[in-house]
């Protein structure tokens, strides 16, 4: 009887563990609408994405797929303009989650463009960007508008690209590659004129962009409320950064 009870408890424990592991794997991707969730990165190549930049930077191959992640590597090669990796599809209202790994000695800047659009004639990507800045990780998660008539922080609202730590509510528990598992979870919700951002579970931005994201400048470039998602390599920057587990849930 004791042996049977022991065996039953062991089997129950195994079943519970397997169920829990399955649940963790499923829930770690995105919080809403698992049946509508789409993966934006297949883990093998850049199918579904395109690189946009000036012609002289096209062959430098800063963006690549490697070991299950999208990697941008420009260390030792700062002679370049902006280089964006852009989704071929465009999106309106959505919830987006991804994991990002940065490196402590990396001086470069990156960002996640949402509802943006590339102008091949002007060689510019207009639209809002969630900043990712490994040298000063307290900036990560705040919103900068790359729309050419703006080019300023819109959350917090500032007159230019310049920002000081005293102007925001504080940093967050950002990790570099040599910290713990070294991956950060970025969570972005775009719904109407509202953009919310979270870094490692902490809310960074709750921005109501009414009057900005739907104004004449954004309508002119058809951005702000609908467009492409893009990952940025900033001009002249030496950047080493990785992105993986990129999932989008349409709202």
C-alpha cells in the first residue's frame, strides 16, 4: 500500500511538473489572445524582414540571424548611416513582446520603431520609437518620435533628442549579457493613440498621443496609428545587440 501511494505521488509530481513547464513556455511569450498570436521571427533567418538604409550601407550586413536570435553587430565599423531592419507587414493596434540582450561595453543606441514607414526618397523612417539604450539603460522604454517634423522625446515630452535622468521617473532592472540570464523582456501595447511600454515587467510609459500621433505631420507620412515595426541601428554607432522571441498579438 505504501509503495503504491509512493508511486502515485511520484507520477502526480511528474505530471504537475510537465504541465507547469508547458504553461511557463506558453505564458512567457505574450499575455493575451494565444490563438491570434503571430511570431515575427522564425529563429532561423530574416524571412519577413527587410533592411532599409542608404545604398552604401546595404552590403555591410549589420543585421543577421544567428543561434535563434536577430543580431546587430557594428562594433569596429562606425562608418555608417541609420540602418533599419523592418517588418514587411504593417500593423495597427497590437501587443508586442520580445527579448533583448545587450552588452555592458557596447556604446551604441538602438530602438524599436512601431507604426512607422520608410521613405525611400528621403531615406528616412518616420514614426514613434521605443528607445533601447544600453549605455544608459534608464532610457530604455521611453518614447522618441523619429517623424521628421518632430525628432524629439514625446514621452517624456521634451523639445529635442536631449534627455537627462532627472527628467524621467527613474531606471529599471535592465540586465546586460553578463547579468543572470542576460535577457530583458520588452512589452509594448499600441491601442488607438495610446502607447504603453514595460521593461522586465515594470511599466515605463503610458502615453496618450492624441493630438500628436494623429496630427497633420503623422497623417502626411501615414504613421503613428498604423505602419511597420522596425529595429534600429543608429547612425555612426558601434552596436552589439540581440533580439529573440518576437511575438505580436493583434488587438
